[in-house]
């Protein structure tokens, strides 16, 4: 238990340094100067929002970095990756500024993307220039303000020379994938001399990885502050699911969903909490009372603590939103927060906490729900598959219980897991 806590604290406190070091990851690419010259080198890897504000460039790995602001260069591109170009946009009806727009596709119409406090999509066609598709305008309909969508009208106007594209426009959504498909289809219909260029090709679809995991955890049950157990060992096996490339504004964000079967491997010691005088229990058809001062009174067995088997088998589904930070080419630090659900499949029927059994018909509630914090590492350390090591803390309770808090069970759990994504 102490080892798990120490490792978890190490992961949490070291995450700040790891996140900072992840900002030093360099990726190959090139910049295009205002004169049209191409200069190859390396860029500091940045999320989309930061990449739109500045370009941090090195001519080689060991040289000093130089920061370019939008307008100081035509644009820059990661090698076979994202491409950013300097463009002037309107932030409101009177204010304009120059930013690096992410270039999604170049053709008869070109599409760009930008994110600040929200996402923005732009389309460009000569001679109309740059037009924002995500422009918002509030209209009062008599009861409340609504924000009508003008995007489809703008697309219809810009692509009016291709009436056959109208049905597809009506189905188009303001996403990378949808706008790239529409623009490519439009280009293919109206231009036969050259192909359009998709700069985001291969990066628009969500990536799903399946995996297997195994591990162990330390569990502690708290019976409403009345009585609590020590930390007992449980073992885990299960399946892992990771869904990434779903947030275009930050490619480091992802969702993880685990499906874990868990079983207790040892007995627990039940101890009365300081602010309670006694607690009644039945174990293997024998009645006990936890009492810190009086022992052996009448026919009841009075004890300061009780050693008993819970024999819990449960099925957990933790879901977390995670952020990945590249530490090196092969290693990624990941941390996340989310919710977890624990379904109790079976428990020792010969163990009863009398007050709980009278209310629920069982000692441990069938469904426990709560929050989860995770931290760990992933890497291509063995072959082509990604191996991971995770640690997590969960606080679970039966929030459905509408009774006095003394009869609400809670569960604290520390876990260590290792596995592989295929």
C-alpha cells in the first residue's frame, strides 16, 4: 500500500516537470519566408491553439530557437504533417489580426482552421477572399436569442457553379473530415486540370486502439464512518480501449475506457471508527459487536476488531479524459480524470453488517460510482505495439442511497496496471 501511494505521488508531482519537458520535443519541418524561400529545420511541438500564435523554429537540433510571429513568414509545416499559413482574420466587426491558420485543403476552394476560445473554420475562393463559416450572430425570436447557421448558405454561394454539390452541402458539418470531403468533391467536379492538396490527409479520423491489461489494487471500504476496513489486495484482468484524435484543437487529448474484472485475494480487518461506540456484525452465523472497551458481555462476542473474508468479485468500467505528453520519441506521459463504475457481482453471503443489511439486504451495495485520477507511461518499448503502465486512485460510493450518511458505503482504491495496445 505504501509503495502504491509513493509511486502515485511521484507520478503526480513529476507530471509538472514531464509536461514542461514535453514542450522540448522537436519535429522536423520547414518554414517559408516572405521572399518564398524554404528553410528546413525543426519545430517545437505545440497544440493547435499555440501553433496558431507563434512558430518556434531551430535550423538544427543544437542551435538557438527563433520565434516567428504570424505575418513574419508566409507559413510553416511539420514534415508530412500540419501546415500553417499567415492570414488576416476578423475577430469582431472592427478588429482584425494576423494569425497562423491551419491549412486543411487547397483547391478551387481552400479550407482553414483556427482555435482560440472556440473553433473557427474559414473557406477561401477567388475573388471572394477569406470567409468564416463559423460566424455567429444572435437573433431574438420573441422569447430568446438564437444563433442561426449561415455556413450552408455561404457554401452554397461559393459553390454555385456546381449545382450538383448542393445535396452534399446540406449534409456537411463544421468538422475537418466533413469540410475536406466537400471541398475535394467540389474541386473534382469543377476542375479537371489539377488535383487538390489535402494537408490533413490521414489525420482526420478518430483512432481506436484495443488492448489487454492486468494489475492489482488496494481496497478500503468505509461503512459510513461507522466502521472501516484496512487496505486489502485485489487482482485485476481486463480489456482496454483508447480513442484519440477526436479533439482537433488539441491532439494530445483522448478518452480511455477500461473493462476490468476484479477479485479480492485476502481477508480484511474491520475496525470501529473513533466517533462510534459499537457496530453489530454477523460472520459465519456468529454475532459480533465491535466495541473498544467492553468484551465478552452476555452471549454476544465483543471485539475491538474483526478479521473476515468479503470474497468480493466486481466488474469495473472506468472512463477517463486524458492528456498525453511526449517525453521522447518512444515514451509518452499520460494523466487523466474521469468517472468509474463498480458493479459488485458477488460477495460473502455469510458476512453482514447489521445496520446495512437491514436497509439494503446486503452489506456492500451492488453499484458504486465515483471519480478516478490516473497517471502513467506509454511507449513502443517492445516491438511495434504500445505498452503502458498506469496508476490510479478511485473514490467510489453509492450516491443513489437516499439515507443518512452513516449508511452510505464508500470505497477508496489505489491501482497499478500494465498492458499492451494492439
